[in-house]
C-alpha cells in the first residue's frame, strides 16, 4: 500500500486543536467575577472575555433610557470585535433593564441574564419572609416585581435597594477595609420580624454582593441563607454553550476589558489574581 502525501497546510489543519469561540461575561464593574469564577469551572475548554463597564459604573444613578442606549452601543462594538459564542450579562441592573432590547437588537447572539433569585428563595424559605438585597435600579424594575408576583406571591418579600453597597463591594474586592457600622446599616433593612417569624433568606441581587457574604454573615443580627445566583447562572450558560470536540483552552488565556481603558493598580492586581490579562 502506497503512502498518502499531505500538503503542509493539510498537516497543520489535522494537528491543530479545535478552537472554540470565547464566552463574554459583562458587568458594570468587577462584581461579575463571581459568575466568571463559576463559569470557568463548568467550561474549561472555553476562553473568557471579562468586560467591565467601569466608565459607566455605578449603574444605579443612570436614567433608564440613557443606560439602555449605552449598553446596546457597547454590545454593538463588543460583538463585532470579539465574536463570542455567548454573552453572560452578570449584572441584575443591566439585564432587567436591557435584556429584552439586547435580544431584539442582536437576535443571532445568545444572552444569559442575571435576575434576582426570587423563585429559589420562595422555594427554600421556611418562615415565608424573604428579602432581596439589590441596587435601587433593580428594586424599582417591573421585571423584579413580576418575578415576585409569579413565584413568591405567598411570601412576604422585602425589596432593599442599597445606594452604597455596590461601591463598597468594589472597594472591598480590591482589598480596602470597610467600616462595620456602615455595612451593618446597609443590610439592616433585610431583617424582618413578623408574627413571630424572622427573615430566613436574603437574595443577593447584585453580583458584587457575594464577595461580601462572609462580612454580611458576621454582621447579621441572626443567621440567614445568603442566596448567591452565580452558580445557577454558570450552569445555564453551560447548558447553552455547545461542546466542541477536541477544543482546548486558548494558550493566550483569558483577558479583561475595561471601558475606561485605565483600571487602577489594585484592579489590575485583582485581574491578575483571577488569571486575567488586560486587553
């Protein structure tokens, strides 16, 4: 039997490992790293692009129309530049405001959103008293109230929109110390006593907040279940991302993009700690 001769380009094509499109994770700041951390575990063959809209942070003070227009404009550029397989919106405020508009504007792209984990909280609570710790934007969103009506109508749900916690969390993630009394004041409205029952679940409805969960536990007036949605978001993304036979994590690794173009030293160090280079 005679051997078959391959052109050098054909040899290269046969030997090269499969390349899978990257997963894009978007947040207003660095809180979405909680979701990135979980998604990496479930999708080790994929490269990740972490996009932080730090130039627009925090989202809570934006007028809704202007913020939605900003998010749509950012994604028009991001999708063209990076051509991701899927986009994970790791921000409750961004997705509850702009999720439907993103899907309408970019129907070819799959978007996995982050919404307050009200349904699982309603399923788990024993006391019937649930609090949702969020940003003011998420609290006032009709989307959030529809979730309560659909899944938690039998519960007493308190919505707590903190003006300060997202900023505090950004500082805490970077290694700054926080005043216990200031943090305690932000979480105190979550704790309700009613007819002999107490709040037993607090939904962390901002991806920044899980980084502070240990601090919350220490300062809480009584123990509660602090519900972090990051793992559920990552599982949903994994379900929607197709497997690619033979795909390997890209050698160049994962990277982060900051819309300001100038993250400070502590942020750069944090990204390195997460194994992210800066674009």
